[in-house]
C-alpha cells in the first residue's frame, strides 16, 4: 500500500488489489471543486492513467458531504477558466483507461453531481442526495447537464435541472420514464435560465463530448451575466449562515 497526500486530495494505492482511492479532502468547505481541487484531480488522474498496475479508481470524499459543486465566490472571479477546467477533468474521467467508481455519502450537488455522473459507476449510501440546484439562483447547470444527460433518462435529467430538487439514493436508482408533477416548481424558477437551459440541453445532446462541454461552458458563462443570476448569487451569499444549504 502506498499513498500520497495533499491538503485537499488524498490518494491511496492498494497494490494487492490494484485499487487506487482518491478522496476529496476539504470537508469544512463541503469538498468544493475549487480551481486548486481540480488541478489536484487532473494531476492524479494523469498519473493513474499512466499506471498499468492500477485496475480500478474509487472516487470518495471526507466528511458528511460528498461534494457541493463549485465555490460561488470563485465562480464570480474566474468564471470561464473554472468551468473549462472542470469540464476537462470530467472528460479525463471519461477517458481514463480504468473504471471509476464514485462512493457517495451525503450531498452531491451541481458540479458534485456532475462528478458522480461522470464516473462509470456510483455506489451511494442511504443518506446520499443528488441535485443540480443552480436553477434555484437563476443559473442553469449547463456543464453538469452534459454528464447527466448521458447517464440518466433525459426526462429525469430535465426534472433535476429545471427543479433544482434533491433526489434520494433510492430515486437515483429507480429513475425511469415518468416525471412527478413539477410545473409549479419550475414556474417559480428564473424564466431566462429555464429558456437557456432547455435550448442548451437538447442542443448539446447531439454533440460529441468535447463539443458539448465547450458549448455548455459558453452557455453557463453567458448565464452568469444575467442580472437575476447575479442577484440570486448575491442573495445566497448574504443569507444568514443558518439558512444556507451546502450549495445552490
């Protein structure tokens, strides 16, 4: 057994089984996919891809939350670069020679849900919850939509993307064709983000992975410029701490 450790990402290789474990290690920040975390992931993924002794990669997280997505403050400062960097990491997971298994506990939301969807398999604890909740602050989760739309039925992907609701691990397992009644919930969301999101969702489905991520990155950057999105982010960041969830 050998291991490498940074402040935010822990790697442990179990030579006997050929399993490598990457653990997101920023529980006090809900394991956000910061630029630093994405750099660490990309570096380790490149190393693992080149290591023929590793047969399986497990993606885990420390603490009670798997991953709450991006840091909204960092998004505002470094919008395009952060989304592009995240998209590249997700594509690297797709291209990794070894199968990747997400071990999920607690909440996986926004880019955290995208991370789970990008893995080949996902094992969820009973308390796991999944969501792409950017729409709740007027930001359609365009880049997470790329991974979601390629891994679950499009009607359920759209339900998650348009409502921002969290689904249970049981719901994640049982998603099929039907949808719950969500018209009232969707009607309360930003109409600008919903319109952008619907158009983006169906257009990217016809694209190859790299083109879809490039298009989704452009769309989510555009969405960030909407006034109601800026207002939604500001209101989220200035809410009393006791009223905040781990992410939008």
